[in-house]
């Protein structure tokens, strides 16, 4: 049990913070105050990790700019996959384009999702949160608990939003992958990249699958962070105007 003490303390602290935020929002949000607090909690998390997201996009742009050099390495080491992989990662490292950095924003959110899961699935955060509701549905309600009353329409709307955002994100990922392949002259940037390129557009749909086993409170978190991600990606990945200086260097 001692091994889980830090997690218990973290959940208890998060429960206290969420209860305080709920009380603060209650005059404005009424019975939906706890759900509104979860939304604000999610936004705070996203703002906290926004520098990592910006770094992720910059890294992707650096890797796209390195595509011609990657293509040269592929031609040079076509018969030596191990050396090719080593040279590609060396090139990325020297240019500050770490391919692993793109996973950090997603991985960092996992602990926050776990905390919300435990808050609304156990009594660690206090029994008060377990009694909170949205549209009459307990925030600890799972899909497996049934779809009677408002639970069916509420979960249906949230899952539909997740599905639409996942479809949009997947469509954008496919277009970005196709564009990089056209610019680079090759659909891959290293061993296994083709398989990874096929899997990445499917990743947004994992949020829908995860939502099927989460309590309502955590589903609200997923919906909020997914919509935030879609808007954030639309802003950060918008086409950049070519500057005159860039034209002169060509």
C-alpha cells in the first residue's frame, strides 16, 4: 500500500482543488459547477503543456525541412538499414528535431486522466465529488452502468464530439503525411516510417475507445482536451506565408 501513497496524496490534493473550484463556479454554473470545474482544470493542464506542443510542431517542421537530406541518406545506405537508421537519428539530433518529442504532450496528460479516473471511481478524493452530477447523471457514471434517463443522450453527445474531432484530426494527419511524402520525394523517412505513417492517422480514434471505459468526469476531460488539441493544431499548423528573404535565398 505504501507504493500507492504518492498517488493517493495526489488524488486527495486534486480532489480538494476541484472541490474549491466547484464552489467558486457554483454561483455561475449551478448544478453543472463540477463539470465546469473539470473543463477549467483541463484547460489549465493544456496551458501548462502548451510549450511542449509548440516544440512538437517546430520539431515536425524541422524534420520536414530535413527531408531532402534524409532522402540522400536513404539512397546512400539503401543496403544498410542499421546505418541508415543511425544516420537519420543523428541528423535529427543535430538539427534539434527529436522525433520522440512529439509523444510528450500526449504522455504527460496520462497522469491527469488517471487522477480524474480515481477521483470519480473511488472515494479517495472525498465522497462529495462522487455525489456531483451533470444533467442528473453522476460524474462517476460509466457506460457499463447503463444508459437509462439522461445518461444515454449525454454520453451519446460526448462520444459524437469525440468521434467528429477524431475524424477531423485523422483527416488532417493523412493530408500532412501525404504532403511530406510529396515534398520529400519519398513516403518514408527511415525504417518503419511507412507503417508508422499508416498508424498515426488512426491514433485520434483511440480517445473514443478509451471513453467507453471511463467515468463521465474523465470523458468530459477527454472531450475538452480533444477539442483543445484540434483548435491548437489548426492554429499552430496553419500555412506560413513565405517571406521575401526566403525567396531570395532560393
